[in-house]
């Protein structure tokens, strides 16, 4: 194991600090924005612009990397992210924040794709599973660790923005000074929406709805927490528990989906997350422990949906199309995360902070209905023909991935060997 990890240690170290910064900045902005009195619509657009920039980066970053090379591109993207977060802390202005957030999303896609392609180049067939699992674990630890940093200082001061800038600066160093050979040029990303729908209508609709729900929740849950009267440290804990609950749930949910029709598992988990959301909307709980418990139930169910939906699509795809199908679904998820915060902000303005979970519940109920309808139209794959890798990497999250990163997955080994 150490021999497999040592060649990519510097890349993984850079990844850790990159996602520490991402986690801190992603939670800091809505908390600070709420304190500054920004409208729910503006706070929702912070997530929309970041997601739009990220999706655009997945398409455009490979072109830039081809022109200037991996090291210079990574250093440039990282420097821009660092400058953006420092300027964000200096100038508290909603229009500036939205613009900077879009640029940050674009550059985050670029840095992530470069790291993932580098890891993929250094991985062998024997070490790929270990490196992929460690990479997923590091990204999750980074995001959670960054979110928890929100509670260590006053969000109304520039200190946390400076800390975030320091984290991004450190993230640049390991990759910049690494002696690892530069990987192959990044491949251009394509999105075949018709092909994705023909392959698996449930995965197509489900991934879009999951993206809408997760985009709304991920961007606006801090706003919900602040307006529900929670302290900034409690908000960080609440958001982190959601991630942990989702990571834990993915193992039993994945095992169950391997043994039965995945659409029924999607429907059941979506119904559970919708139920938790409706309880929050209807009861308006004020007790912090009740809120955290309900949000944990929501997160456990909602965060387990994406990998099961992708596995269902791969059940009907040829093995050599794994990267193509999964990458397309990932970009479709990105489109959903653009839509979700855009809807969530106005709904919270008109109906109150708890209405955030009405948006997520409606999206999840659509998944429930469509999954059940399609299960009556198309037969499930026999168990022996299913893609059973969903259980191998618990904790994988669409929000931490790019199409380039999918090549790290051991299921993509065949296509990697044919490059």
C-alpha cells in the first residue's frame, strides 16, 4: 500500500488542502452573506454561479491545459482561486461575489481535472482501487474539515477568508514542485443528452432531480441554519453530519441495490429524504437537536442517491462506455445544481427558510414517481449482469468529481488501457 501511494503523495496532499479551502469557502460565503443581509435570491445565485462556472470549466479547461501545460495551468488556476477568496473578503459586494464565485467554480474544475488526470496517469491497474478510494476519502475529509473551520473565528471579519487563501496557496505547492511527469493532455468533454436518456430514462431524470435537490440544499442549508437561529459552529456541524450520514448510508444502500431493482431503492431513499424534508417544512422545529437529527436523516438518504442512479445507468451500458455514460451523467448533475439554488432562493424568500426542504422534497418525489413508473415499463437487469461496484467506494460524491476523475475508477481500467 505505501509503495502505491508514495508516487502520488504530493498530489494527494495538494488535493487535501484544495478541498479544505473549498469546504471553508463554500460554507463561509452563505453564512457571511446572511449576516450582511443579502437576499435569499443572491445567496442562491452564489451556488448557481459556482456550479455554472464548474460545468463550464469541465468543457473549457482541457483546452487551456493543452496550450500552457499542466503545471502552469494548475498554478494559474490555484492563484486565481486564492486571489478571488481574498478579494471576496476585502470587498463585501453581492455583484462582485457572484462574478468571483463563477470564476472560482471554473478554476476549481480546472485544478480538480489536472489532479485527477495526474493521479490516473500514475496509477497502475493494481494500485488504481487504492488510489481512487484514498482520493475520495481525502476529498471528503477536506470538505468536512474546511466546513468545521467556519466555527473557529468570527465570520464578520476577514480572518476566515485569509485562512482560506492560505489553504489554497498550500494546495498549489505540492503539485508545482512535484517531479512526477506531466500526464497526457486532458480530453475534451462531450454531453450526449439523447444518448443518456435512451440508455436509462430513470437515471437521466433522477440525476437531474438529484442535482436540483443537492444544489439547493448545498448552497442554502447554511442560510436555513442561520435564519433558524443556529450558531455558525452548529451550522458547520449540521452540514458535516449530513456528509458523514450520506457516506455511511451508501454502503448498505449500495448492497441493497445490487440485490434488487435499483429503481425501488432510488424510490425508497427519495421517499425517505422527501419525508424528512416535509417534516421540517410542516413542523418548523426549533430544537437544535431535532433539526440536526432530521437533517442527518435527509442527508443519509439524499446523498446515497447519486451513485445508485449512476450504477443503474451502467447496468444498461457497455463496459467500454463507463466513462462516457458516467461523465455525461455528472455534467447533467451539474446542470441540476445550477437550477436548484436558483429555485431555492425565491422559494425561501416567499415561504420562509424551512421552505428549502419543500424544494428538495418535490425534486425527490419526482424521482419516486418516475422510478416506479419506469419499473413497470422496463425490466430490471438480472443480478448477475449488474454493475456491483457501488458498494466498493462508499462516500463517493458527485460534487467532488469531474469527468477526468472518472478514469481513476477501476471500472474504467479497460478504456484506460486502450488509450
